């Protein structure tokens, strides 16, 4: 289990600490620390009132909430967003309204999920050829034929 030191910023007072909705949940629900409205196709970053220290060797992914995406077209323009382990600023959530109607975000509304993952450090080795596979260099849509 990861231990996540966090700071609650003044505008985060009274907001719940990100938490799992059920024991089987992968994502920790994250609430908005501010009110705002998103017009159709508008993008905006919403403050959360929290800063966290992610342990080295891990990342935090910010992902959309499926209910907001399905019912209202509210998603993240950079999904999943990655928060690196050396970032210590406030967690911000960039939202975009892909729906046809304006959408109102209210303080305390769950707007995203946090998912934590290990990060592997890679070393690069230049070669003349790559090992072959049955797929080869088949790209977009090549496995659906």
C-alpha cells in the first residue's frame, strides 16, 4: 500500500480526502474545490485544494468519471493525465465539455478519479533491426481484419 503525504490547501478546507467509493474501486474520487460552468467544447482547469507527494517510482493518473462522460460529455482533454512523482503543486483537473449543453461544476462535486501506478525506468539501446513478430509493423486497425 502506498503512503501518500498530502497538504490540504486553504480552499480545500471541508472537502473529502480522495477516497475509494467501494473496496473494489481502482480510482480515488477527486472533488472540485471551486464552482464553475463549462460551455459546450470549453476546456478549463479546476482546482482541487490538495497537493500530494507521490513516491519515487510511481505516477498518479487523473482519469474521467464514467458517469459524467456518459450523461454529460464531461471528460479530460488529456486522458489520462499524468502527475509525476517530483511534482508538488496543487492537483488540477482539466475538464472539457463535449456535450451539447453547458455543464455546472460545483464545489465538492466529484470530477475525476486518481489511479496510482508503478513507473519503469527504461534504458535505450539503438539496434539495426527489431525482433520479428507475427504482427510486424501493422498499425492502426491492423489487428481487426
